[in-house]
């Protein structure tokens, strides 16, 4: 079975398709969302999800989160003294989801359709694919998150032609895409986004407001205190929607500080973020050649669209109420599962036709004659422009730039800069041309880009008809099999925890964290229940484990996490 995976910045989900509809697969704790957080301890034990997030408050040096933002970069994460790349951390999340899916479905899962932000460039997509490989998952297809969401919303089921805007504000990334349904074809018309904007920025605004009121500076706080502050700010942020005010408390140097923040204050403080949100909306509309009033429906995706500051802003902007009938956290994973079913060519989804756009401009490097006899090289010539519907095929004719030139080199580049050097190099090919005065010989360069991000480049010499072809697999892995195997061997010291004990591990980690934060009687009480639970675990008596875990959970629950 091919599953659909939403590998999110904050949370990840896995879904499958059965009985004509996509469904979320609960994780080992029975929850739909698995936090995209990884922790590795000194012994090489790996923790993923909620347990890893709990460890943030205890051993911040052992935990990594929001690594999706660095996918495709060389950023080095150090967890308990060991080094990891963003895709390696992502692979641990994927492995966790894979195991949960296998246990739930009762069969091996070796392939997945993974969603990526529409704005992920080639490097980031490759890194995502590698993460899949490291987790033992074949990833032949990636879908852009807004497209997946639109599919989940069942947009293709509509009877009349409609234009939609999918507004996706997740934990750390923001995507806007405009889709058009026309004669039962769902077409992505434009995408735009910001890889550095998301719900976490709204949490930071809350944390800053609190610090201001408490007359504290962030640098006065220890690393653990900062984690706690952030956790409280996150809670306050989620609570403020629909309220006039929220109260936020924070334990600082053995003292509980409590401050009230009004929703008005919060809204004002978010003004800059709302301005930033406006930009990609404008850009996508401009690229699609549409006005705000041309949009028939606005769909909300991503946890942060639950914020009322964001919803109110959108209502003011579009003068209509967004469609919120889906759970914004789940839509992308559900859509990815529909895509997985399409890849399997399941009967139920056969009639759905989807098209996508290429999110970056593809072009080549050229020499430009800016004045008679004066040349400038290194300029970028777009061939398939950003937001062109794919599959697409475009041809550009290029002329020789020098007298006696006997070959033409086509460098394949991706990006938006006027200068070739600023764009991403994908490959190159060279072809011989008959010598002659400059401008006499020419080549036709044809780029063909398909739905699976395969770019075919063909160069034909106009005078001789000679041609050369090259295929660039946009989403292919850069890592050779050997390299992947080697790195997997290097990572073999990692001990993946058996999934059965996750609940025990989570309770214990949470209890340890709350013990550190507690004082006096409460601390002694927690110690008592932790000791009982640990004794039961040592003995391995299942009934006793369940009993003492329940008691410990109750003791923990007395105080809001
Ligand atoms: P996602 O990446 O789509 O899982 O979105 C995660 C983001 O959504 C995080 O920044 C969360 O704080 C935010 N979020 C989740 N639930 C809520 C809520 N009820 N109100 C405000 N923000 C939320």
C-alpha cells in the first residue's frame, strides 16, 4: 500500500485510502498528529514526537525541531554531541510514521507520497526524497501541500467552474496557491509563499508581549526558561482566539509571574506579521492575472489558520468567510493519501484530473548584446516561467555570440534572478555548430517539464538539424545508493525505541519535566508516583504498570501542563 504523508514543520501525519475515502492513521499514542520533533540521547536512543518534545524542557541539547525549515541546506544539528543533517532528522520522523502505518494496516509500507510546500525548490525536494530513502520509503511522487489540500477538500467534485485560493499557514511555512476548476480539471494557476513565516512567529509575538509586561529581556532567561516561556506563549496564543483576554503564567527564578494580555493588544502586535502575509497573496493573484474579487472560495489549511487574528484579517481582505469545514491539520495528509491512491490507479479516483504549475522559472545562461558590439555574459534567459501550468514545453531560439564560434553550451538553471550565477545550476549540455560569423548559426532550446518534475532539455542546431537531449530528474536523489547505504550504516548506532512502550516513555519524560518545574509538596508527591511507576516498570508486571501509570497521569493532570 502506498501511504500519504504530510511531513510538516510542526506536526506530521500519515494517511491511507480505503473504501473510497482517505483516512488518518493514528500513531502509537492513538493521536493523529505526531510532533516533528526528534531527540537523541547520549546512548544513541532516538525519541520522536511528543516524547521528544517533552525532552526539550529537560535536555534541550538533545532535541531538534523545525528542521523542515533547513531541508536542503548543510545545516548541522548537534544532538547530545552527535551530528545530523535536516533530512536525517526528517527520516527519523518518517520512520516513526512508517512503523505506525505498518502496525495499523497490518502490512509492510514501502512507498509514500509526501507533500512539500509548493515553494520548496529542487534542493529541498531532493532532501525530502532522501529523508524517505533513509527511512526505507520509496518516494516517487511529491505533491505540493496546497494541491493536496484542495484535493482533500474535494474541490474536483464541484459541478460549476470555480476559482479557489488555498491559504496554508502552518507552524513554520506559509503557502498561497490559486486553483481553478474548469470542466472537471483542477488546475493550479499560481503559487507563492514564504518559507520563514508561520504559527511560531505568532507564538513569538505572544512571548514578547509577556516579556514586555514582566519587564524582562529574553537574554535574562536560561535556555530551559526560554523553552518554558515559549510553551506557555503557545498555549496563550491558542487560547486567545475568540476571547477578550488571556492570562499567561510563567515560572521565573522560583516565582510564578502572571500577566494578562488582551486580544486587542495581541492583534496590534501581530500587525507586522499580517502585512507579511499580504505579500504572497498579492503575488499569487498577480501571477494568475486575477483580482481579489475573482476568488470564489478561500480554503484554510495549517494549524495557525485557527488564529482569529488571521481569520479576521482574511475576512477583511477577501470580504468573504473562508471555508473551514475540514480540519486544517489533516487536509494535506488526506490529500496526499488521495494522490497515493491515484498513483496506485485505484478505481475510485480515476476520473480526477489534476494539473500543477512549476514553482520556479527554468531557463538558461546567455550572452546579451546590450549595445552594438558590447556584450555582457552570465545573464539568465527564462524558458519556462514560474507558475506555468505543467506539463509544459517551450522553445527559445539562441544565436551564436562570437565570430567563428563552433559550439553552444546550454546551462540549465532554475530561479528568478536576472543573473545566471544567482540561480540554481541543474545541468548542462554542449552541441557543435558550423563556424561562421556571429549570429549566423542558431539553436532551438526546448524545455519540457512534466508532472513528476522531470525536465527534458533538447537542443537542435537549426542549420544542420543535429540535436542533443538530456533529462534532469528534478526530484531525483543526489545521493547514490552507495552513499545512502554508507550513511545508514553510520547511523546504525541509533537505537529506535520499540513502539509498544511509547506511552510509558512519554509519561515518564513528562513527569520528569514537571518534577523539575515543581517545588515543595507537589514535587514530593510527583516523586512518590514516579518511584511507584518506575518500580512497576522494572518488575515488568503489566497490571501494575497500567495502575501506577494511571495514578501518575492523574497526579500530572492536577496541574495544567
Ligand atoms: P501545522 O504546521 O499545520 O501543524 O501548524 C502548526 C501551527 O498551528 C503551530 O504554530 C500551532 O501553534 C498552530 N496552532 C494549532 N492549533 C492552534 C489554535 N487552536 N490556535 C492557534 N494556533 C494554532
